[in-house]
């Protein structure tokens, strides 16, 4: 029997099938399988068009760059992530979990821009105008140059842009806007593709910066076709645990600046506040040192931040002792416990171990290994580590301490914050590092390793 000829093709990944399907079996996108029997790109001959005026190609050295200079949004942490500010004609996509504070942040950006005598159009496709007004009153974002509209139709939004003539447009969100030129409901790949393409064309033609809010799926990726991330200029991700006040903004893609910057914010009752120096959020400094705590310097993008790690070790009679972690990798902690038992003679098989970070920050880099091990050793011996001690370094299975990445930057940040005693790869072995750390607040006799523990 002859093999059937594939007549349907996915417009996202190119997967082909003999019959139509609502979902692509290869890329798992919905609504992207279309009839591929007609091939207009091959059957029609494209004729060359005459180019004139500003569209004529010219040497790159003759291109004027004054129109693409950044202008500050009024929020320093947001400008840091964008590479210095908002570029005219740029399309910025901000994604994040529901309730993390995307709308609050962009309403603050709109308020700052309106206060600087720039006309801003805020289009809410999810909330009514009165709801946005109530949130603006609570956060102090009322400005006469801030215009509000509640629209879900793309044509109406374009009419609002023509009527208001804004200097900045914010659309919340792109997945809830639909176009009459495309079939399907709002949020489907074809609708998101049509809406985003039209808005990008308007932004480029008018040098009008547009900020788009994007929904995310269960796995944290941006909802809709992957094409959305390709065609926009900047993709930012708003991260944070809703149980804590700390929020991070990261740039996953930026055509006008670096992608290794991180902006820090704190959610308050009056809205969102930027945190230029987040060192105090991750430290709990008391009057006297407490056993089981150690400070490390973590890197978030290119920003160095001190983070305090706390450990608690208690006796247990259970056959399987508990290993509870919060903010650190549980498998990494299990490995460090094995290294402490084998290389430093700390018997932890009869103890429950709890390890946590202060402030809800999550550490995933190996440079935090040394601080975790020192905090556990301090908790086991019940000997505190002095407040002026900071530790960073990776621990190998052999008990050796390896240098951390960007060690000079971490050391300079620690010195700026007043940490005068640094424990790092210069200690070479975990046993030596523990001795140095515990000797900062105890006598040499107290820190002598007890092999019978």
C-alpha cells in the first residue's frame, strides 16, 4: 500500500501529518497545524520593488544612533535590567507568575514616566478602568498624563493610540488581546502572533516604546508561540516567591544592553519599592553571634549580594534522620553532609539537619558550599562564627575547597560591607576552614575537632 502523503504542517516547528490535528505532536503547540497543500511561497514569483528615501541601504558608519538612546524610566533597578532605560521604538515583554507584581511594577513605570511630562497610555485587557484607578490610588501613581483604557480588541487599541498620541504604551496583557483579522480566541498562537506583529510594526514606525505583559504556563515558560520571544526586543522575567516580599527582574533577551543584570524590588503595602542595596534583606545580624550561621556572597547576574545561611542540628531517635532545606539544593546539602562525615569526622547519621537561607533567596551556585558546611559545623559544635567572617568556595568530594567564580568581585563586596575575615579556597581543605571559622569566636581548645563526636 502506498504511503499517504502528508498534507498538514506545523507552522512553528515544521512537523507534518496526514490529517489535521489541533495540537502539534512535536512542539506541543496548539492551533499551529495548517493545510500545507498550497505553497504560495514557491508557486508565486516575487517581484523586486524599488527602494527609495530612508529605506535605501547605506554604510553602517553613516547610520544615525541618536534616535536609539536610552531614556530613564524613573526606576533605577528597572533601568539597570534594560541596559540604561527604555529605547524609543523598543517592544519589551515582561513575564511572570500570577500575582507576582507585574501590573504593579508597570503601573509604577507609567506613573514615573507621566510625572516626567511624558504621556502614557495604559491599556488593561484584564481589569476595568476603575480597578486600575483604585490600585493607582493605593500606590500613589495618579498622574494627569497617565491615560487608562480597558480594551481587548486590537483595532480599538490602535484607535486609542491614534487619539491619545502617547510617548509610552503599556498593554496588560498580550494574551488577552484579540484581532479581527485572525481566527480563534484570544491567547491562541495565531492571535498572539497577529497581535504582537501588529504592535511591533506600530512601535517601529512611530518610534513608540511598548511594554507588554506576558502570561506564563505551568512550567514557567511564556504562554503562546515561541515566535513572541523572537520578535520582541527585550524579554524580562519577573521572579519571586509570593510568600516573601523580595522580587527579581532578569533580562532573558536584550537587544540594547547586557542580559546579566538583575533588578531587586520589595513588595510593600503601598506598592513596589526598588532595593538598590539588598544586603540587609538577607542578613539577620543580632548583638551576639549565634551558632549555626554563616554568611556567603552570592552572585545574581553581575550583582554580588551577601546571604546568610542558617543550620540547625538536633539529636533524633528516628531510624531515618530528617534533612530539611529551604533556599538551597537538598542534594547538594546531602553531599556536603557526607563530606563532613568522611573528611572532617563529624558523625551526623543520628541527627536531624535543617538548612535555610534568610530572606527567601535561593542559592543554586556551588560557591555557597563552604558557607553551608561551616554553618552545619558551627551548629554541631554549638560554637558561633563571628559576624565579620564571610565564606565562599566550592567543596569537592575529597574535602578540598575550590575557588569560586568571580572571587575578586565577591571579596570586594564583602570588604565594602565590613567583613574583615574571609575564608575561601586559600584554606585548601574543609578541616582547615572549619578550624579557622570556629576560632573566630572561641578558644583553640574549644575548636579542636572531636573525633569521638
